[in-house]
């Protein structure tokens, strides 16, 4: 979801990069001619704040067809570009080709800037970056990227003291495809460390294939190849006999013919009936044992993990992206592994709260939960005596009155390392399992305002490693020993030429439309002049309880350094920065609060003379793409440039495609009368209106294998923009779409594509905010 992920493919999770199911990871007329007829209309390129020329671009005219949907209460809504929902039709392909020609024609006007940016980005991305080390069995492992590798490489070594030259490559994703479009999606070592189960996705699709590698030989095992895996964790049984995972049946278009050309990810079918299986090591997928399925609830997702002691298998069930889950378990020792377990216990059988497993001591289990605790707390439940009563749940680390518990890890026998988020900055504390404080926040102080992106350590370890990053810190890995109670720098990433004194970062708080205090980070040059002329990029997301935390971004620093720009990151309602109350204040019938927060951020930046509308660009991806679309529809005069990446643009139909139904928890559903009018009021595709106000220069981006937010959203929205706004005589700014091939929603994108895309996007922003290149 966060398309501002700049530490590309670090794979720095301490134990695995498992996808956690549920909210944590996942989402109206000009003349009619056919796209195939290649009819064109002309428009003048922007001559306002942009650095412009007298060149003329051409828009393809998109055919409007009579399609009318009837919704609850008999209300009818036109959908003239419904035909663009079919990605494989000849007419859609011709339309895409025509749009690409328009985009390329505009790109030619600032090609020199793209070239400069691409060259510079290759320089600033070219630094060594590491994950935290972690131990499995008797060996240590870590990920490393030499600089410009498309994907980070997994290494192993005998000890932490071993020289790096003695490390061995265990898995190099760069060898999986010639163009870097095959990527490591998910991985998990067996308990002994002898085997590595890892999944590979291609062309950016959420679909992945699981393989198993023998760590000693470095060879993949046959016939352990598991297809049609999506949104699945991997949970090894502790005897190394096999693992649990979730998969779907092959989509109808691939069920008979197969998919040797890896076209998967371009389909739009809604996903149903995820099932949990056990794979026995050394067998084919056809022999896998069905462990759990619920045909009565075909849209439920299942996550799986083993307890720390290996005695229990924990099933976490989600029906949406809300931070709530049902929690079932079964005892591994009581299961014969030849058929589905018959002793599954429904510990929590409702969707009232979230229960995230931390560890257990026998039958006493510890969970992070938001039950009556919107900023989360840590509780203990004895599963043998639990009767689903509040009195059976014991608070261990209480709910904080301001700060959010963002993550917890059990280490060093009975210690709990707790990461708090305090005003969008991380702080660490350590408790024991009785709730007593072991280490105060000041004893694990971080180098600066920022966040802990990963932490390694398990109950059998007497030390932990954690990685800190922030806007001016590319990555510092710290090591804490519980034996000596000392914290030291284990490895610090250095970037040649990075001079922190050239920049400054500040956190400000501004007031939104309804009086709510909203935080925002601002990154700029130390010598900035507040005269209202600085090219500024305002980024936002605001949804799904996802927090946008400080992170190091070579792209952002290049924009600030070479265009004398400003980066502003607004922590909008709808996110998780202040817990579930902050999330709910920006979801469902409160979604307009998110857009108001973004408008207010723009007004704040202009009022404080950081910039002015003609120099202000906005950007967001996925849910943030929806944010950008809604905001330029509502207040086009506030912005000079807009980039909406892989956005959710049709709010009446999003739930009909792939995993879109899971987003109803944040948006509501147009089939429900309660939400229909509200969704219609801000849906980007349904609120493009010519009002005499020029729209900002707009770039919509999508990708052909995005099976999270399918490309039809972007296709239909740009068609509305070009058809309704592009024909107006006052619209001088371009309205364009960039359609990437062999790419998806963003995860697993090779660094070469990241750099190329960033160069084109930031050059577009520079051109349309009046920015000039400075060496």
C-alpha cells in the first residue's frame, strides 16, 4: 500500500518477510469514436507555472457507451467507460497504445531532465545496505544489496564474528529472471535452519510460487513447488517435516490451460475460498493435505503460525482489512497430518478486536490486542481455562493514554521488546512477561527522530538487533545485549556524499478543517528561503490503519538537493499514527476528513511560505491514489501538479475485483444503502466536473500486472479527466497516464524499474512546479 517505500527490497524482517493476512498487509461527453479509429483532438500544453514550450500533444478520444447501473433505492449511475474494465480486449489494448503515445510525446519535452535524474538516482541508490542479522539453527543470516542490484541477496555465515568475505550466498533473487521482474515475496526457515521455504512472484503480481531450498547444499528440492499462493504465511512444524500455507484454486482462465507464460496477475476475478494446506517435505503439491476451509465464508482469509514452543498451530481469520480477527488453534501433537485436524478450538470466534500472537508459556498465551484499547495493550490468556469472558483476559502491559504499541517481540526467555509510536516516532521499552519494566525508553534511545523498521531476536537469544532509519539516516543497526545491558552500533550504512548539514527535518502540527491537530514532517534544504516559490511535494496516504513513518529516501533527497525542493509528509486521519480512533476518524462515513486534512496541509504550506499552489505537487499511491484523485476533483486550484499511483478510483465497483471486497471495512460498499450516497459523493470517477477551474498537471500511473488495485480504476479515471476536463479551453495542463508493463502494485519491483519510474515522475513534477535543476 505504501508506494513511498524507498528502501527497495531490503527484506529486513527479522524472522521472515511473511505477508500477514488482513489489514496489516494487503487495498460521468464529447463526440463518440472508437479508440481503434485513432481519432485525436488537440490541446495546448501548460504555459502557467510550468517550464513549457509551444509543443502540442494529442489526446485519444475514448468512446463513451451507454451503461447504466441501478443501485439501492433505484438510483441509476452511468458508467460510460465500462469497456475499459476488460484488460485483454483488442480495443482496450489499442486504447493503451494510444495513451502511451501521448505520454511519450509529453515525456520528450523533458527528456533531458529525466536523463539527469536517472543518472543521479543511480548514484544515490548505489550504497551498500543490510538487514538485521538473525540466527536459525547454528548459522546467522542477513540480506545485503551491493547498491544497484535489483533485489537484495540472502547470505549465511557461521558466526557474527565471521568476515563478510566468508559469507555464502544462499539465495540470489537476481538470478531468477533476466530483467529482475521475478522477486522474493515471502520466506521462512525451518526451526532447525536446515531448510528455507521461499515464494517468488513475477511481474509484480500478488500471486507467488513456493519453493524449498536445502540450506546445506544451496539446491532447491523437488518436487516441492507450490502454485497459486497469495496472501499466505508459511509455518514450519518444528520437526522439519513440512509446513502450513494458504492457497487458492487456479483462476478459471488458467485452470485448464495453465500459465507457463506467467500472465497471472492481469485477471480481475474476485478472490474466493482461500484454503489452508499442509505440505509434507519431499512430496508434490497434489499430495498436500487440506487443513482448513470454510465454504460458508468464501471471502475469509487465513493466516497461520506456530507457537514458539511448536506445540500449537494458530489460525488467524480475517474478513476484511480491519484490525480484527478470529483466533483458532489446534495442538500439533494431536494431529495425524494425513487429514484435517478434528480438534480445532475456536478461542476467539468474533470480529470484535485484534489478537496478535506474541509468545506463550505453556497454555498461557500473550497477545497484542486493541480490545477496549484503541492504542493497543498486551494481555495474557490461559487457553485451557478461557471462557470468552473479560475476566479471563489479564492485562500485562496496559493501554497508554497517548502512544501506540506498534509491535512486540519476545526475546531472552521472558522479555518483551515493545516499540511505541509517539507522535509518529518510535521509542523502545522492555518489559518482562509479568508486566514489570526491564528497560526504560531512555535506555534504548534511538539516534534521532525516526522509526525501527525491523528487529531480530527470539526467546532463546540473549541479544537483539534492531534497524533504525529516518529521513537523513539510511540505516543504523544497533545491538543490545541483555547480559551486559549495553547497546552498541553493529553496522551503520554510509552513503558517499551525504552531508546531513545540507538538510533539515522538522515536524509541524497544523489544524484541519474541523479543528483536528494533524502532524506533518518537512524535509528541506538548511538554507531554504520561505518566499512561496519552492517546488514542494506533498505526500499522503490516510487509510487502513497504516502509519506513514519517517524513512530514508534517495528519491526525496535528490528532489530536495537538485531542485531545491521541499518534501512534506502529512500523517492524515485514517492511518494508524494515533491508534484505532485516528483510523476510524478517516474511514467509512468519515472519509472526507482525510481529504480535508490533505487540503489543510496544502494551505498550511502556502500560508507559511514554503510554497504556493502553482509550485505545489501532491502524490499518493493505492489508497493514496484515491486521496489525490478526490483532492484534485474537490480543490483543483490548490495544486499545480498531481501524481496518483495505482489508485482506487471507482468507489462504486472496487469490491467486485480481486481482493477489493476486503476494503469495504475502510470504505463501505455501494451495494449498502448506508454508504452509497457517501461513496458517490467523493468517488474520483464520478466527480470529475468542469467548473471553470483548471486542473493541475496530472499523471496517473498503473501497471499491467497490478492484481491488488486493478488498472481499470486508473483507465476509467483518466478517461473521465480527458473527456470532461481536457476539452475545456482553459485546461492547459496535461492529463496523462503512465502504464508500466511487467509490474504490479509495487512490491517486488526491481530497482532498475524503481529508478526509471522515479526519474520520469520527478521530472514531470519538476516541469509542472517550475523547478530548475541544480548540479
